[in-house]
């Protein structure tokens, strides 16, 4: 299938926006989105969907995408990151997942970057494209109940992970639990996305193939062979008093448990990245970053990649990172499969967008939910290391559920 792609600059009023618009005002009838710091990409409709599954799902998607992109007829009058042919992607966490990994190529994309606003049409006329863009959407609340892993089961799972850590030479295992809500078949997730974008504007707001949320963690950004990532591992709740809150952030940075968990994640990423680059730079010390409900321990990583490396190829090497799986990775994944016994779907998998040249931005699908056939499933996970306390890990999981639960309440 040959895709005909056209990108041009567009004025806000042509999209029904006021001059003082926020980019998130476009979240209405759209089907895909990836927004960060008030800019990004929002898509409507579906010109083409690419799907894969199994252990080679990411590299197979990369090959399919390169084939589609090589045949596309692209006219790009904007020439910025995200203009021209793009797709929105969401990757299943596990190679054994029943959920497929997907690249969704929309019919219409509106992008915003460094003040430029543009419209991309893919196999659709501009007149028809503009008719798809409707800013109105009605909020419908959702009520979550415990899913397959109850609170008591989660604490038992943590105990089992601690036993595995002590007996199987495993440093860290990330265990998740789930919540579920029943909604209508035509449930619109975009009002919840607007709420998330307003409150968590430092996060990556994502919506791809029914998976949506606000992720704090950048897995991969590739632009002209320059790589960047932000690793998050180590968590603490925010304090209500400003002085106490700052003390919590400082204590997080000094916590041996959290620093050890953080180091596992950094070492995992750097080890996987070495095949693509000999120039890797990591912050000498982690730093605490505040979100509205949590502190996270963070480090930034930068590298110059081999010139022919695509973002999906790097994603394939890095996923799953120690931040969402554990260390050593293969052993941690075995323990997760054994203990959780639940299909995570695309939770904690890479989610983002991909350009025709292979560049792209991929976050980790956290703090969100998956909508499938009238069922919302939300996951939250915690890194279990020696010395972890089941009650404390349960409390941390509750905090990590809060963004998506509040957005849908």
C-alpha cells in the first residue's frame, strides 16, 4: 500500500482553536496522541496499522515500517521533527503477551514543535481531514475495582519475590498489580487525557491503540543519531508541608535501597546501549524530580549512535529495562511470569512515535490504562530488592495508580 503524505503549516483558527490555545485543546475525537511540554503529535483515524507479536516483535515492526516508509510519497513543507510520515507505536511488554505490538499510521496528524503548528494528511483530502477534527468530548467517570491481583495477593507476591532474590542471585524484580473498570463500548478516553496533561505537564501524555496515560519515563529519543533517555528508579510519596516535602526528596537521594535500585536500571541501559555507541554519557549523580504525587530518583543518559541505527532498533535492545523488569533481566522476567501469572499487555512496554527516517521518541507506558472492548485495565508496579517491605510496596503501588484513577474519577 503506497501512502500519500502531505504536511503544511496551519493556523490555529483553521483547526477551530483560539489564538491562546493549548495544544491539548485538540484532544477530543482523536485516536492517537503523544504530547510533552505542551507540544507533540495528535492523530485522527487510521490509514494503516502494522502488527507483530513474539520475541522479534520490535525488529519486525521496524522492518515493516521501513518498507512502508520507503514506498511512501511524501511532500513535507514543514521539515521539523514529527512532520511528514509518522506512526504512533505501542509495544507489548512480554514476548508471550496475547496483545499485539502495533504501529498506527493515522489519516490526519496535527503537530506542534517550537511554535510551529502543522497539519499532515495521509491518504485523505484536506477537506475530509479537517472534518475528522472535533474538539468536543464528554467526560464519563469510571470506577476501578481490584483486578486479578488483589492487595493481599500483591503482598504475597512481594514475599515470593524476596525469596527469589535471596535464593536465585537476582538483585531486583519489578512486580505489578492491576485494577479493572467496566465502561461503555464507545467510551472516550480523551477527557481523561486532558486532565492528565493539565496536571502532569512534565510527563509524556500518550494514547495509542486504546493504551493511554502520563508516563514520567523517557526510554528512547533518537534525533539525527543523537540518543537521550531519562531513567527513573526509586520512589517516594510527596509531603503536604513544603519543608517536609523537600526533606523527602533529599532523603530519597540518600536512600541506599533506592540508590541501589536506581543503579541497576542505569547499568542495564548502558550495557544494552553499548552495541550502538561508544560515546555514552551518564549523570555522575542521580537527582530527585518531583511529580504532583511522587518523587522519583532520576538520571539522564546521552549517546551518539551508529549513523544507521533506528529508534526501534534501540528500543528492541533496551526493552525491558531494569526499571520495569529487574536485574538480571532474563532471570527477573522468569520470576515475573511465575509470580504474577497475568498478561501485562502493553503496560510497561515502549510507547511513542516514529518518523519515516527511523527517528522517534519512546516513553515507557506507565501511569495509564488499556481500553479493550468496554474494559479498562490499569497496572502499577514496584521494584522489589533485598530489604523491600510488602506493605510499603503496596502503598507505593497505590500512589502510582493515583494519576489514572483520579483522571477517570
